[in-house]
């Protein structure tokens, strides 16, 4: 339910959150965050990304999306991808971890 005051943040950091939101809730959340940014502010998402498609985890009621799906949701929220980086040196058997800078 995070709803920042308009133009009140230079950076909004979202880490290990998006997997607990539906696609619609994520897009709405990102729209609220976008309204909370000051001029030239950025949103950073750091989270697990599936290698392909969408993976549901019934144990912790989460979802892991691939980058294409996340990019699509980001665009639907009216945001653009500024930069993206994969975290290195993690074991191959776990999800890839990415950071995305958005505006």
C-alpha cells in the first residue's frame, strides 16, 4: 500500500517485493512510485528473475517472472528501463538476480 507523496523521492528502492504482487498490483504499485519521484528520480528493482516464463511458488505464495514479463509490466506502468545488471558469482542452481533502474 506504499503511496508516496508526489515528487518526494530521488530514489525508490524495491528489493525482494515484486514476487509477492500480481501483475496488476505490480503495475499499480510502480505507477504510484513513479508519481512519488522528483524530477530525474529513479526507481530501482532488485529481485529474482526466472530464466523463462513465470514460475509460481505455492510454498511461499510468490511468483518469479522472466525479464521480458517484468519489462512489459514496467512499460505498462509508464516507466522506461534506464539500465539493467545481473548479479554475478551466484550459484547456477538459483534464480538470476537482476537490478533494474527505471524512470
